[in-house]
C-alpha cells in the first residue's frame, strides 16, 4: 500500500548551470544558488568551469531523500580554455551548449570530443552551437564528435537560430548578457519545455530584454 510522504526535492543543477555561467561571465557578479542537487554524476559542468578558472565555491548542506544538496557561490571570473575528453562528456552533456558560450569568453581554444550524442538531441546541438557562436562573432568550428571554440573576440548581438531547442535558446540568452547590441531568439517559446519563466528571470536579474 502506498502512503503519502513529505519529500525534499533539490533544485536541478542542469537548470542552475545557466545562472552559474551567467555569474561567472558577467563582470561584477556575485551569486548564491541554494538547495541545488549535487549528485556526483551530474556535476561535470561545475568541475569544467572550475578547471577554466571560475571562482565557484560549493557548500554542501545536507543530503536530500536520495542525493546530496548544497549551495553554490559564484563570482565573476577570468576563464581559460580547457579540453573536454570523451570520458568527461556524460556528466555534462546537457550543459555543453552553455560551456561553449563560456569558452567563447575564455583565453585560448577549448575542444570538446566524444560528444557525438549532441548530434541527435532536440537539435543537432553541435551545428547549433557553432552556427550561433559564429553569428555572434566568435571563432568556432565543428568536429565530427564535438566542437572547438577560441575565446578572445567580443560577442555582438544577433538573431539566434534556436532550432527549437530549449538549451540552445537558454545558453545564447546568457551569451546575450555579455554581447554588445541586441540579441533576439527566433523561437523563445521553446524554452518553456524545461524552464518556463527563464527569460522573465533574466530580465528581473539584469534589466536586459530578451525576445
């Protein structure tokens, strides 16, 4: 017989990744995210950003009913390029679009390999990442199983081709925060698949307009 229970549901680290990246990239940022799930199999994005030099402090607080939980403090940081090897991909595959945007602001060339799964997500995310980064002025290119991005160029606003993919739309909404000029999403509604209210939260936090 099933009985009602009171469960503590931690916040999704895949959703938190966009705010973590925004805080790392936007000068002067200081952000604290509380009650985030810290399952070791899901924290590859945090590890990658730390390797790039991001000022991230993870403060474990308690274990929820099935996984560790904690707070994540992020300060704006200068980033450097890294390589993401195939063995690292499973723990951050959903966050790779956001990592690519971070790489565009890092010193040096970041390479991601072993991520051919990105070709068959909601879109061909490798193509979407590279197409939109180039449109914003970044140096980027496709690999058969990944991509490369060289940082150092100033991003500029443009029309983002989301391909109907919520993660592409959210990653490039964050890119818009550090780009000059206006950025427009061709299909902002696709974000509602996983994160209704995301664009409203960006507006509230930054005062920027995203359409």
